[in-house]
C-alpha cells in the first residue's frame, strides 16, 4: 500500500513539476504541489495542517541558501531547542528525522551483539536496520489496557539485553504510561541497559519529556522529531537528547556530525520550535477529529483504543472484504495490520473535512 502511494506521489510530482506548478509554489501562491486534492492520506501519521505558517515563510525565505551548508545554523538551532527543553546545546544531536537517531542508538548498542526489548505492537520501522546490525528483538505484548507492560519488559531483561525501547505514547495504540511510573522504570532499567525513549507523539498529549533524565544519564536517549506535531515530516529533521558523552559517541557514527539536514530544513525547524500557538492549535484540532471518529466508531459498534495521539487504532475484524482496498477505492489511504488476534486499522487524523470523508466511507463499507 505504501509502495503504491509512493509511486502515485512520484508520478504526480513529475506531472505537476512538468506543468510548471513548482514555480507557483516558490512564488508563494496558494497552490499545493502534493498530494492531489482528492487524495486523503491517513496512513503515515503526517500532520495534515503543517508546516506552520512560520515554517512555510522560513522555507520560502531561505530556499536560495540551499547552496550553503547549514554549519552556521546548527549551533543557533541547538541553542533554541536547548532553551525549549531547558537543556544545553551539548545534549543535542540532529538526524534526518528521528529515524536516524533510532538507527544510531541501535548501532551504538549493537557492537556487543544481543537483544532489544520492545513492546508488541509498537513502532517497528527501524527494527530491520537494528536486526541488520545483529540485534534481535524480544517483543512483550501490551497489557489488557493496550499499554506497555513495563513490569514484563523489566523482568524480560537478561544478560544479553542491550537496550529497552519505549514508545510513549505508543504507536499504533496511542496509549501512554503515566509520567511518574515511566520515570521509575527508566531510572531503574538504565542502571543495566540503554533506554531509548521515543517521544514522537508526546506533544499531542502534552506529556512531559524525559529530557531531564537523559541529559544526566549516559544510558538514556530521548528521540524527538519535527515530523509530527510540527508538520515537517517531508523536511526530515529529528534529534537526540542525551548526556554529552552519549551525544559525542552517537555523533561519531554520522559521516558529518549534525550535518545530515538541509539548510532549508534547519530554518524551518528554527521557525517552528518556539511556535507554541501552532502546536496548541494542532493538538486541539486533532482532539476534535479524534472525538468525531470515536462517535462514528460507536455508531458502527466498532471497538477502538482511546488515543492520545494523532491516530486511532480500531477493530475491523467484523467488516467484510478487503478493507484497505475498499478505502483506497474511495481515495482514502489507511494502515491495516493484524494485532491481538484480530484485524485492526490505524487511521491518522487528517483535517476535519478529510475525517468527515473517512467516516462517510467507513459507514458505506460497514453497512
Ligand atoms: N517514532 C515513531 C513512534 C513514529 O511513529 C515515527 C514515524 O511515524 C518515527 C519515530 C519516525 O519519524 P521521523 O523519522 O519522521 O522523525
């Protein structure tokens, strides 16, 4: 499904660029290059509202600086991010999305082969790379509330465990662990193994970050991203927050430390980081669209997992036929997976209009 979406986007990009639309975009006209207006992309947890107006302006103001490396800008951006989290610039390392950070931490712990403890289901895209580094995964099922089973994760640590991965809130369930409980767990477990805390969605639930623990503990890395609430998924920027010794080690695995992001992207992130109004607006709109979807699921008697993120997991076991195919036929792209012994769909929150279309499509498929 993702492959066909990418292929569609690629072809559309060529077609639109050939039509000279790219020039309009750079001229600041209100034209959308991608996706086409009738495509409803609810399968990758992208932000339907972003980039923010400030980030858009920064992109247009700075695209001509694309002939310059971002090395002067990196310290400026680090300073702003450090201010935002009340940490120091030495606690930050940039990557092309938080995916790169997950990869660097995996590489770091893989020099002595062993296992990684993660939840099932949880965010997996980086797992194949970690396996290529020689790590293997111990997957601990979520508990009955569809939350991370921290007790079981802790008791599964053995002599070969190199890392515990915590995705909080968790993708694909959207559930989260209470801050005090999580902090106890991280402090305890990091005495023996690395803890990688993936905070891709914390802003949607207004959860506190574990940054304060990470900057003092070489065995804890927090992965942050601009892809989700900041709406910069395509710009590709994320970062690690960690102790300076850990940051130095991770940075040495990059061919050019901190420099995997573009000048335009760094400027967009700089305009975004302190934009509290945009973050609040996205959180609020996402909450509203979640409520709209819950109502629709209730009407159709479809089980769902109450979410604190920009996506919802709901049960489609009782629906007949090829669910994602039927959605695709209506130009709606969602993610389909088997979990907990049944069939589930993870739907990302789009705009209000997009979610109305999603609900209408779901009703027509269900009845
Ligand atoms: N972590 C989680 C939990 C995600 O859901 C995603 C993307 O969907 C990522 C990390 C990677 O995001 P990016 O590389 O765009 O920062």
